[in-house]
């Protein structure tokens, strides 16, 4: 069974939207509460490589895309979640699953103010120590 | 009249590239923990890109890194071309070949730069001088083709900005021919030298499982047995028109990382030679006018690994979001496992083995765990590393190997 079918089968109704921009660019949306389950499937079971995550402040909420690369086929899967509470965006951390996510979650925490619940080491990565608390440079005013 | 001036070059010196600060905790000789502190040179380029139009962003991202300065614009234009259509194939064939030639020339100069520094760190200053000497002709090629040794301004959405002139092609070929004996020399000097083998084998090991868990990329991953290379996995430019191999080693130690980089330079020469032979004539720019709303991802294999760019467009002439992830972002973090457990005399070369940059190891502080006193700085560590090589050399000479 190919990887796309496998993801659709395992996650089933948890996939809110599925979009194939091209054969190598697959985007799908899930509810934020399912992120650990989806990451476990892609990273642990399907042996994908976590490339990076990207957070964006959108009018609808804080959007995070988790990008996974299936290096054997060149397919690139981006898992989309929308955190609707823009004042207090929160999502479960995926760092307990593997260390490679630690830095990017710290980065999104300090630049966008997204709280990663269960992150073992949530402290500043890029911003200076003097940077004021509660100011998030990538949030839109 | 004498007046002593001390110029401190701290971790926040903004002129040097990739300033990182490694704080090593040691017990006796052994490294027991490491703090990696980055962000000294955070310039807010992602935010800045939102205020530039699509043509300007290519120049902006070129300035992220002075060593792999074509990788970022390359990944950026691929991301924008991804928005234009998943099957966007308007980029003229000739432009694709020029992109790959620039990409591979850059890999050679970057790997030679690293090789020189690695040589210096272990006390092989001849390797340092020679590697940088043979890097110069590569930079001369860049100057001839692009007008600049670094920051080439070659990439634009839909093509490249300038052509490679027909009369330049034999000059590039000749420079590559002259580079081959130098590469043979380095391969021999590193791979057949018992001292270098004794010095670099078995230190700074990143196991395959650690490489997976820390999501490392590029030569750091390939030296740990992970067969991944964006050029093969998702070909871009003209890379799929030529024959070449992905270099993979299994050991994960500093020696394996060195071997991967040396052998990759041979592959780059192969790729450039074939590109120069096969380059078709024609246009070099598709003249893209408008970027539609949407999102795109571009990734290229920079000398240090996968370089990732994500662009979100709302149909205006500026990106609404531009996420950039350089390969070192993933690789540097893995020092947490590669350096811990080793000795401090191996720390410099281990930290340098992921190929961050010059300044990185200069910002090392060693702290004695028992009383938290600072005991060494970066230069002391390099000296220590060089002394260990010297001891090994003497030992091997005594045994008469």
C-alpha cells in the first residue's frame, strides 16, 4: 500500500482536509489534539524525516505546518493544524517523541507565543535575554 | 609608551558568520554536558522578507550565509516556482544547467573551506593552507561567471540572471582539470594517513539512530549511514540529467564525515563537467510576472544539508510568510550527543565536524563541573586538539608504522 493510502487509512476521519498540490507536495489538516498521533504515524511508523515546522499568524488563528520528508520517494508531507485561540495558542509538544523538534518548538514559542505543552526545555533560542516578555515578533498586530 | 589593548571577540560579534556559543562542562578530561546557545546573529530575515517584493527577497536570502550563498536563493526560487504550479516547468533548460553548475562549484569551495579548518583544528596546518590555496581557483571561477567571489546574485524566479559565456566554458573545464590532482592529494593525505586515521576514527560518533532522532541532514547524516540527498530525492536544476553518486559512510565518526566531504567534491566535479558538456543553448529566464496566491516549498542540498524555504503568497507582490530553515539548525543541535562523552581534546574537531563555521569553535568555554570555574577558551581547546595529534604522530613514528 502506498504511503498516502496508509495515512488516510490510519488517521481516517481525523483528516479534515487533504490537498495534493503536486505528486510530491501533500498537505493535510488535522485537529490540534491529534498532532502527537499523526507525528507518531509519520515519524515512527512510516519512517519519515522531520524536516521542520513553520508557524504563521493568520486571520483565522495560529497555523502550524509540520513538514515531513519521505526521502525514499521525494514526497513531502505537510501536516496543518489551526490554533483558533489566538490569545493563548496551545498544542502538545512533539519533542518527547524525538529530539529534532526541540529547537523549532522553542523558536515558535518565542517568536509566535505558541505554548508547547509537555516540552522538556521551553526556553528562548534566538531572542536576546533583554527582549520584553509577552512581545512576539512574528505575531501580527 | 606602551598601552595594551584587548579586543574581545565575543559570541555576539556580528561580523562573523553563524555565531554560536558552546559551553562545555567537563569532569577531568571528559565532556559531561554541553550548552549550545545561538541567536547572536538573528537578523529577523523571515520578517524582513515580508516587506520585500519577490525579486528583492532573492538578494536578501543570499545574504543569510556567505559560504553557501547560492543555496538559499536557489531554495527560495524553487519555493516560489512551487506556488506557480506543482508541475512548473517554464524554467528554460539552459537556466537549469547554470543553476546546477553554480550549486556544485559552491559545494566544492565550501567543502575545501571546511577541510582546511578541520586540518587546522587537528594541527595539520599544511592541509589548512593547501585546502584554501586550491579553493582560490574555484572562487576565481565564480568571479569570472558572476562577477563576485561570494553572493553571486544568479538566481531569480523563472531562471537565472546571467548566462555563462561560451568562451568561459573551456576555462572552467581547465580549472576543474587542475583541481583534480589537488583532490587526489587531499584524499591521499587524509584517507591513507595513519595519524589522521588514529586521530579522527571513533571520535564524535553520531549513531544512525541518533541521526534519525536529531533529524540531521547533509554530510552529517550521510556519514551516519542515512542515505539522503535532496539532489537525488527531489531533483532540481539539471541534476537528473547527469550521472553521479550519493556518498554514504556508516561509522558516524569525524573520519566518516571527512571522507564524505572529500568524495563529494569528486562527484561535484563530475556533475559540473557533464553539465558543461550537455548545456543546451537558449533562453535563461522565463520572465515570470505575477505570483498567484498559494503556498510553496523549496528545498535544495546545500553543502551542509537540506536547506528549506516555505513561502505563503496572497497574490500581492510580497510574500505574507517566509520560513527559512538552514541545515545547521538541525545539525548543530546534534552536538549534544556527538560531543558529550568524549574528551575535551576531541571537542573542537567534533563540534566542527558538522561544518558550522569558523567562529563557532572560537566561542567555546570549558567549565570544570566541580567548582563551576572557567578553565579554558576556544584557542586553548584548539591547542589541546593539536597536541593530541602530535602525540599520536610521535607514537606512530616510534612504532615505525
